[in-house]
């Protein structure tokens, strides 16, 4: 693994791979991509822009996060492949040589670079390294299984730990091999090609009894070759991630890359999503102060809890107001209506107190007052799940944060029951997600449960694409998707054609 040292070269903002130093046995090679698949043995060394650096990494992260979500949802390999197909085509396409696509090199370059950028971001702790190796292996497996040109790729690999079993040995073990693999009914021969490997190299095949064990060796039929290749991929990646983690301190001084890498690694805890407030108002929705009670049926647990707390106490503390105001702004509530909403919500105080203590902060969120950059940018953006989950944990008497993370299980259960979740298996699933610190997956589980018939309908009627059913990682996306699903067919003269925005 190479040490990466990216130097500032303003104003072109080029990133330059370090050509001077290396860690371990680095080798600089001009990247050529004869195969669609890649073992990512050599780090890329050519120049890319800072924008490419960030965008490519985020695109790969979206793919990896969604793959991980498939595994959390126990999707079968076929379901995962079907779910991931459009996302891979959108964010990380890889065409085969036979396609003669003019974009082959461009696609493979992005795949190569994005893998290495994420290696930098996810090598700092054991936990991140383990998760990264796991999801990268899932991606490799998905691609390997679908690759029609994989034998050329396998032949190109420098793997010395499995050797073909000779004809003589195969004849000697014929009965045992047959018992494992069956035989060709036409010729009576056993599987044509067998490989011999140290049994510890293929634990999954040993466990599933798909190999013959003799003298510490596993005899593997050629059709199980994928398992060996994938095991090798994982083992090399795990070793290289450790080497990368040793090189990471040298990046500390780069003030452009460290924040990006830091942001990416936080995103891996919960994928982040930027949310464009201009595209949020679902068609036909009445977004007004007086309708918020009604709309709150579409709120995720975090905002539902804030809304309930406001109605119960006629008050919310600072961070709660901030989180909720930005969310309301994100669903399309304008400033005037938002001020009406808060004023009427804080029913126990006078106009004077409201104007003195609270009005300014609401206006500030909308960019109506405050610094120039805040005003120019239209105020602050609604918070993503990642931000809510990782910043400003709520203290006593505060209602902000994410209930899946910040509530105990009893309070969370009560809140979920209030939102209409009574199915014990869903609550149990939420508990397991929570125990595994997969908070946003718990939220998606609840969303899917509460919208089950509508999701089915949207899929059956092709109203929503797979990309629109990506895992929710933003409270405003939760709201928008919920509203649209619950109102399928109610707009545009009753046609079932409410379209989701990409
Ligand atoms: Fe809100 Fe996100 Fe937590 Fe869901 S996962 S409750 S949307 S912060």
C-alpha cells in the first residue's frame, strides 16, 4: 500500500499521488485496466482533482452503504443483485470488454481511485477496517458472480496457494470426490478440475461441506473457485488496510484531505445525504402552520418526538428548536408560517417574550438574519441522520437527537407504539438494530413496516424506481417518501402517478 501525500497546487486544485515515498513494497505503475474486476493491488498514482476525489468516494460510499443495508435486511443474493443493479449502473458502472464501451477506462479508473480513497478513510480503526473489508468483499462478490469474463481475470492473478489436482491423484480419490461433487451422468467422470488448498483458506466451503478434506488439504471443485478467489480478495484487503492505517498519520497535515476523509468515515457510521430544500414539497401537500399536526403522521421518530414534546410542554429547548425548525423548513414551511407555528406552539408565553427570545433564532435558520454567508445561502440546511446521530447528544429535559440512539428501549417502544408500531417482531428487530448500533436501519425498518402496502403498490405499479427506494438517511427524505406513498393516486386527477424526485 502506498503512502499518499497530496500536495496543494492552487489554483488548479490538482491532487498529486506521491511519487517519492512508499510504505512496504509499493510499486508505481501506469494504471491500465485489462479486466473489469480489480484486486486493487497497486494504488493509483496519477493526478485527479479534489472534486473527483470527493465525488468518486461519495459515489462508492453510496453503493457500499446500500449493499450493507441489503445484508442487514437479509436480502438473498438474487434480491441483492436485483436491488443493486440500477444503483451500480448509476454510481459505479463497470462495463465488460465485450461491450466495446468507450467509457471502459474512465469507469475502471473511477472504480480504482474510489476504492483507494475509501481505504484511506476507513483504515483508522479495527471496526472501520472490518466493515470496509466486509462490504468491499460483498461488492467484489456481486461483480465476480455476474462477470462473464472472469476466467481471464482469474488467470491474471498471482495466487500461489491453490494448485490443480493431478489426474493420478484425482483417479485415486475418485470415489470420495464423487461423493462430494457428484459426477457427470453422461461420462461417469468426476468434476473435471479440482484444486488443492490448505483447508484454512476456504473455511466457508469446509463449513458447508462442499470440499473433500484430506491431510489438512481441501479438495475444491472448479465451480467453487469463486469462493477461493473471494477469500483471497478479503485476506489481501485486510492486510493492506492495516498497512494503510500505519501510513495515515502522515496525512494529518493536509488540510484539504483530512476533513474530507473524516467526513467520509463518519458517513460510514450512518450514510450522509445532502438535502436540497428546494425540491422537498410534495405535490399537493398543504405545508402550513395549521396543518403540521396532520402532517406529523409522516414524521420519523426524531421529529415525531419533537412534535409531541412541543405539544405536551408548549416549549422546546434550543437544540430541539433548531433541529425541528430546520426540518420544517426542509419540508417546505415558509418563514412566515414557521413563525406562526412556533408562536402558537409556545402558548404559555407572551408575544413580547416570544419576540425577544425566540423569533430571531427562527429567522436565523431561514437566513433572514445573521451573517452574510448565512443570508446568501438561505440559512442552514436541515440536519441529516448522521448529524443528528453524532452531534450534540441530548441532555436531561432535551428532546432533540435520534430516539433510536438516544432513548432507552422502554421509551423507544412507547414512542413507536404512539406512531402505530404494535407488531412485536418489528419492535424486536428495532432492538436488534439498536444493539448493533444500526440506528438508521431501525428507522428504515419502522418506515417499511408503516408503509408496507404502499411500497408494494408503488413497486407493482412502477411508480418508484429502486434508486427512489434507497435506504433513508435523512429525516426530510423520510417525510417526503412517507407523504408520497400515503397519497399515491390522490393527485393529478386521481391518476396513480405521483412521481418521486431522484
Ligand atoms: Fe430521525 Fe434519522 Fe433517527 Fe430516523 S434515523 S429517527 S430520520 S435521525
